[in-house]
C-alpha cells in the first residue's frame, strides 16, 4: 500500500492509502495490461510489536472506500523493466494523488 494525500470521498470518509494490483497478463502483451486500484481509509490500532509500550498505536490501511481499473499503456509496459515504481507512479499521476511519507 502507498500512503497518499488525504482524499475525501463524500459519504464514505477520507482515504489515506492506495493499493495497486496488476492483473495477470501474457509475458508479451500487445495492448498494455490491466491494473486494479483501490483507496482505503486509515485505521488506528494497538501496536503489536514486542517493543511497543502499552497504549502505543500504529496507522494501518482499513476498509476500501473506492476502487476501479486502469489500462497501463503498451508504451509504458515496454519500458517497465523491473522497477515497480514505474507502475505505481503512473497510477498516482492518472488518479491525481500524491505519495506522502
């Protein structure tokens, strides 16, 4: 999951996470590949790590608020290589979101 700028979805809440999945595809596609995306709300939960102090919390992705599909163009696929940030950066741009750290 990618931490993103707050995205308000009326009647549903505020999304803070983006999930991107590439659907299965041929090794040599000729028309790009399909991607699914979803944005998720933030849940605050107790920190499960062994060194956490009592009452410590962490932020984790919660329920999906909105989802859809995009077609990753063949020209982008042809230059993809092994760096998956090429895909996630493209999706961020297409959806108008910004990654935050």
